[in-house]
């Protein structure tokens, strides 16, 4: 196996370990089991609208053999339901302004196209999860007329736009959607029924749940029980609340690491901060919690910046870390083509697929992950231990699971660095990495 411009270096002995180990210690008891196909999986986010000039499920389906060859295991589809017309943002609107939970946006195709897409993915050995927006709906969803009591109302008794993070420096006004009120038992029944529809009618394998932390955890726990009764699910929360891992979600967002990556890209952090993060993750998750590691997603790309903008030359070694640190790596569709533009959110703005220059890079990392149990997520993988390579400008660690071992060294600096390994000195190029797997 080889990586573009860098490659693997087989380091034939073990470097000294420092007394720093990740909080996901292998000796801790597991709290929640996960479907077997998730344990060493790579997840890939599909922005159907921007994935091709056609922007349809059929056009994405044509790419499934390539994605499977790249090593993708789980396909995360952004919302494919009809988008609200009332208060719509831009020409095409936000995917997250849902007008009908159990239909398909004609922009993307039909319900039969969704069924065919999932069948084709399953035939390739991949699973499919759908982005689910349970916190809010479009203003022209039928529920706003038929069940106003299912919504949060203003002082005048009317539905109103969502204000997110109200009263904080991160306050956002989501003017195209209105918030649901989970105090209404009938809403909970209806929402679970809508989710069940996609499992029974389309054969989905799970859901990525938008702003999951704003929806009551007991609702998610009930939804998980009832959906699992139909088919074992994989559930991803766009949140980082520890309680969501109790009985509802397999995986949550690792914003902590993503924010550290941004600081590294800006030159405000480096190997020392990564060592500190590895030994002191901000929240104490149970060993069974999968954390999603990523450099980009639809929000990061459209609102924060491209990989090049956020990380510069540090991008590739940071991507290596998403595949090798504890958790599950996410690839945002288009990153294998070195996505160099911020995709418009409310307009048509297709990915430029002229080159897929990073596809071999991701293919090799996925193969590494699949081949080594030490790199599995949650309680199934190995804990991470920092390695001493004689140079504190380098971040080095290893993961072990029984006889399996993977050691990683990344150079996040713009200078060549020296490292000590097995009594010998080696040199690692700027923004390069070395991996030993045995």
C-alpha cells in the first residue's frame, strides 16, 4: 500500500511509550453494543444536490461501485425530502427545511429511486443512513396547519422562526423553519412513525439526526427501541451530549477535535495540543461511544471554509488522524477530488470531479482501518498511547488490540523533523506522516 507523496514507513521496533493514554481505555466495561458492520467502518456524506450536474439519487447511484472500491462502508444521505416554499432561503432552499417527512424531493427523484438507491448500496456491501430533522419543520409542513399544538408558540400563540443558541454569542436565526414541541405525546408518535416508514418502505439502516441535542433524549431512546424492533439501527447524533450515548445513539460529533484541527491549520496549535487532547478529552464519554472524526462536512465546507482554507498544507496529516485516532472517520463527498470551493447551500453548485487525485489516499487509509482491529471504534478498538520519538514537535501514538498494533507519527510543521525509533534516527518531511502496522 502507498499514499500519495508520503507513503508508509515500516518502523521495525516499538518506540518508548509515554504515560498518556486516551480516555477510552480498553479495560473499561462496554455500555452499549453496536451493529457489527459499524465497528471498523468508514462513513461518507453525500450531498445529493451538489454531487453531480444532475443532482439526483440515480446519478449518485452510478458512483456506488467507485465508492465501495474506495472503502466506504456507510453512506450518509443529506435530507432528500421536499423542501418548504414558505420563507425559503435562496432559490432551492435548505435541505433541513422539511415540508413532508415521508416523500422525496422531486429535485432528487422519487420514492422508488430512493428504494433503488438503497438496494444498489446494499448490493455493493454498503449501508445507508438518512439525515433526519426532528427539531423543526418548514412553515408549510401540514402539521403547522393540522397540529399547531405540536409546535412552540410565541406570546401571541403563533408559530415562529427558530432562534438557536438564544442569548449567546452563537445566536442564529433560522428564519425558514419553526420548532417542534416534544411536550406533545402525539408528536412523538408521529415522528417515530415517519422514521419507521423509511426503515420499512426503503430499508434504511439508520439515521443521522440533526441538532439531536435540542430534542429530548427520552424521545430518542424510545425511537431507538422501536426502530431496532424493526431492524437493528445505526444512529449518529449531530451533538456531543454524553447522555445521548446511554441508549439512543451509536456515534456523536467530535467538534472538540475538529476545532483543534482548525487551530492547527491556523498555526495556533500543534503536537503538544494533540497530546493534551488525547490524554484529556473535554468530556468523559463511555468506552462504547463512537466519536465521529472529520476535517469537513456540509456545514464546515459551506460556512467555515474548504480544507485548503482551514488547514493548508496540514490537511493530509490531519486526515490521517481521523482514520487512526479512536472513533470513526468521515469523508465528505468531494474531498477525494480535493474539493477546493465552498459549495453553495441554497443554490445549485455541483462538485468539480475533473480529478479524483486523493482517491488513492482515502482508499489506502480505509484499507488500513479495515485490516486492523486496533483501529476499530468504541469498545472494539485499542486505546491510544502517546509515543516518545525524541522530538516534541511530532505527534506520535500507537493503538493496540491483542496482537494487532498500529503506530502513527505526523509532522504538522512546515519543516523537516528528526525522530528516534528503535535506536536509529529517521527524518520525516514537512506535513508528512509515517505509519507502522503489524
